[in-house]
C-alpha cells in the first residue's frame, strides 16, 4: 500500500511539474493594495496551498469542538453510571 501511495505521489508531482513548465506565462493579480505579476503555475500553487490550509484549519477547529463535546458527554455518562451502581447497592426498606 505504501508503494501505491509513493507511486501516486510521484505521478502527481510529475504532472504538476509538466503543467508548471507549460504554463509559465506571467499573469497579473490585482488586489486591494496593488498588483503582483507572477507565473500562472505559481499562482495556482499559492491558491492550492491557501485552500489546503483553510480546509485543514476548519477540520482542526471542528475536531476540537467534537472532542470537547465527547469529553463532556463521557463525564456525564460516568456520573450516571456511578449513580445507577449506587442505587443498586442502596438498601431498601421492606414493606410488610
């Protein structure tokens, strides 16, 4: 399986390299404070990296929220288990 991942990585890297060579024409990016001229492949790489970082930060934020909720519910469940076990051992009165 590791070999498949390595092979897939090499293929994607080769395709990216070929596309970067074929798309080396400069483009102009206008933003609020000015403009920037850089190759198309570099602009696409920057956009990909920014998208990946935004996606990862979103995933990490969501994961932290779910972990926090899980720990809270886990604590509540352990308290409930203790209550149930104490009720089972609690002596009851006999009604005649």
